[in-house]
């Protein structure tokens, strides 16, 4: 029913808290899609693809698509200098995780929006003269088959999933890493607070003895 550049607070909260996404970096790539099903209104995060469709996700369990389904090339201006390999992601949440993890993205990116779009991605990258890719796909059979398909198509493929082999995908790895950092910061704050309390107590005891 409508498309907005501004995500409502509950969807921003979902991205930030549940997915550990840097909103400042992610917002330029996202829309708020309002739609109706059986006269009930819904809102979802929308990620545009090459053909004008959208990948949808809400803050609960819904994942969907506004047709047509297609790939999403990003930072295509960087394809001109093929110094860096093109980074290929399975879903847009993995791409947003990559953005959140990096200080600066210096390579072209491509989001499959589904491994079923692998053939489309191959045609697109061949047309662009891309030969070297880094594949950030899921650690499952479908992801491994897609990596093999890229290799068979003649691409030099660096399978990045080995760096998050104990996790389902890049976002799950990113969330776990951010949670650990938060825990470490909380523990450090606790240690500092305890140390300050001990120092304050010692200082009061010394003053009491002097009196």
C-alpha cells in the first residue's frame, strides 16, 4: 500500500537489538513496506532488488518477497576497478552484517536474495567482467552447492564461510561476536566499579585513622 524511507521504531529496534545491525550504515539500503493481507495491515523491512521487487522481513518470523524476485548488485561503481573481489551474500541481513562489521567497504557487493538466483548472478557477473568473488553464503548444503556452481562457471571463488564455520550464516556469527564484546565491556565496567569502590573505602579508612 505504501513505501517509506523511514523504518518505524519497532523495526529499527529489531535490526539493532536482535540482528546487531549498525542502523546508520544500513538505513540507506532499506525501506518500510506497508501492505495488506485480508484487510489486515502489516509493516516490513524492504530491501530492493534489480528488477524493482523487494525482499521483506518483519521483527518476528515473517520472510517474503514482493515480486519479481531478483539479485541486488551494490557499490557497482567499484566494479570498474577490479582490484578487490566482488563480495557475494546469500541474504540482505548478511550484507547488512558485513556493512556493520567493516569500517569501509572497498569492493562491489551482490546479494543473491536466494541461492535460487545463483544462475542470474552468474549471468550478471559475466556481463560485468567479474572473475574473482568472495562468497559469504550459508553453512548448509544449498550454500555449498552455490559455491560449487560459481566455481564450475569459471569464477575464482574464495569461500568465506570457513571463517564462520560454527555458525549458520554471517549474521549469526556477527551477533555472537557482538554479544561477546558487550559481555566483555559489562565485565570490565563491573571490575572498574568494584576497584573504585575498594579505593573509595580505603580512602575513607585512611581519613578515619588520621582523625
